[in-house]
């Protein structure tokens, strides 16, 4: 993060704006809105700027910029908005020497701070910044947000703000305060405000404040959520919603760091990931932790890679929750077979090549892989091995031994759907050597069958 987002109250702060043209107009509009005291300095001013000349909080100085002005007043910050590049640079240098923050219009590389693109809904302000990379992109994103944040949010924020102190005084506990507002903002209160029924909304809120019992032990819940194979865009809407409201998160090794970033910031995050043969937290301990945290009244997010019910031990976790009478909900995720095959241009079924597809675990038990090999080798069937990297030699040899043509196509997909995705495609007789040589990095999924031939034509995703 190059620029730290910060909201500053400018009411009565003194700002120097150098420039009298169109660029200065835009900046002055913003500063006036924020009720700042502004000295605006330039030998000439546009007609628009002159319309502001009678305002008490603005001082127009009819002159070229002079360094001495920085000593005459105590400025909170300076904006260089002239059309003279060299002068703008000089203003930045002067301000830096005097330890005053400076913004130079359109020159992010010499700015101490930049102005984000802003969307306003009453007291709600959403600011979008691209770190100076592209103001046009920031404006485009703001326009997108405009359509999803209706004007009524301003009124909503106002009613909430008017009642904040009352609620804070009523509930001693900080957590009750938060839970109260979360419940209200997920209730019909929001619909009432957004549909213009503010009176009814305020009555509803009053009643809820009256009736809310902070000593009532809130019932905890577990959300067992599939986070998909890696690309955060593959999360479901429900997954994202629950991720934003959880109090505690228990997450696995396979959950991509970019996905963890989307979890509510102040949620407690606990890593319970396992590596092969290296169980950080044992499964039964995880099950018990889920029960414990939920019984303490928390909303516990159990975040798993892919889909929780596909080689994810999700079934075991909810069995324990059921036994212990803990409420839960399960959210499916895109399983890695599906994500990896899609992002590698390999359809798992295809009218000409495969009418069925089977998901198998390649996880070794006591160094062995005990599978029904005949059943796997069916004509026109795609086989997908999860956890098959370590056992790849055994898998390929066994399939050949049980009669699969040694020239059958196969692909090993490394870290599918992410920017580290790599696809190693060859035949099953050559795959073990390829793995030996290329050393793919886990996690990997192994797809076997003639559908792999299609990759040459259908490959569409290219990782960085
Ligand atoms: C314990 S299983 C969990 C599977 C998960 N529940 C799912 O639905 O994808 C772990 C295996 O999933 C596969 N896997 C998960 N994410 C992957 C990814 N992004 N790329 C390739 N394989 C992945 C690997 O085979 C890994 O060894």
C-alpha cells in the first residue's frame, strides 16, 4: 500500500492552494465542501474562482507564488495546481523543506498525498484510489459503486449516527454494541429507510433498542465455507457475506492469502492448516475448537480450500457440530478439479471423449495406494486424482498395469486458477519423468483421459 487512506477533518484548517485556473477550480470546490480555510494564490483567477471571492473562509492573494508565504502562515498542507510544471516542482520542494505536506496536481511521484475519487452519500464517503496510477480508472470504479450504493444510504447513515450515542450508553459491552448494529443493518430497518419510510424505520429502531437484551447469551454458529481453488473471484456471494460477518476464522493451508484478505479485518484468524504428514492441528482438535468457539457465542467461520465436502473432511466437522447441538450452515465452493480443469482448458466431460468423470484420492496410506483400479479404467472416463503428486509414479504404473493405454493423455495442474498456475501435459507413461524433471509445486491435481487433448485448442487462461 503506497498511500495510506485517512479521513481528515478540514473544518478551520488552513490550506494553501497555488493556481488560478481550471485545475485549481476542482480543488477549491472540494476544499470549500470540507469547510477548510483557504489562501488561494495566483496572478489571475478564472471567472468561476472569482465567484468565491466574497466567502469569508477564502483569501484571494493576487500575486505570483512566493516561498515566503510558507513562513507567514501555518498551513496544514499545500496544493500546487498551476499550469507551470517548474513552478509546481518548486512549490513541492519548498513545502518539503518546511515539512509541510504537499500535493502536486497530476504528479503523484512528487506528492506526499493524493486525492481519491469520492462517492458521497450523506455522511457516508467512499473513496477510491489507484495510488496515482490512473485517476480515470478510479473514476470508473467510483461510477460502478454509484449504482450499487443507492442515495438512501445517506439517510440510513444519518439515522444510525443520530442513535449511536443512545445505543452506546445503553449497552455497556463493546461487543453488544457491534452485534446490535449488525443485526439492525441486516434487518427490515434498512429496507424501510431505502424505500423512503423513515418514520417507520425510526420507530422500528426505537423498539429494537428498547428490547435488545445484551445479557442474552447470543447463540454461536459455525459457517463451513468452501473458498474455492485459489482465485478470489471464484468465491460465492454467500461465502463472501459470511466471511465479512464472522468473529473467528479457522482456515486451512489451501486457502489462498488473497482470500484471507477478504475476511472481516478484526476477526480473529487461526491457522489450522495441515501439510502432508505434518498435522499442525489434528482433525478432532479442529472439530472441538469449532464447538468451543460457537458455544462461547461466536460466529465461527471454518474456511476450507475448494469444496468442504470433496476430500475436505467437512462431513466429519458437521457431524461433531450436530452431536453437540451447534447450529451451522455449509456453503459449497468450487472444487479444485473443476477450477483447475476449467483454467487449463480441459473440459472434464466432452461428447467425443468422456461421458463420465471420477474423482479419486491419491493420498498414500502406509506408503500404499489401495484403489479399485479396474473401476477407474473405464472407456471414455476422465480420472481426476486429488493429492496425487507424491504418488504419481504409483498411479501411472498401476493404471498401465491394469490395462490403460500407456499413450493416454494426462495433465498435472500446479496451483490451478492462481497466478502460479502451470500445466504439465504428456502421456501417462512419460508423466513420472516429467515430474522428476520439472518438480511441480503443490498443490497439484492430476487429470487423466483423452479430454486432455482438447487443451491445445481450448487453453484460454495464462498465468503471469
Ligand atoms: C485435502 S484436498 C482438498 C480438496 C478440496 N476440498 C477441493 O474441493 O478442492 C487437497 C488437494 O486438493 C487439490 N488442490 C486444491 N487446490 C488446488 C489448486 N489450486 N491447484 C491444484 N490442486 C489443488 C490438491 O490435489 C490438493 O492436494
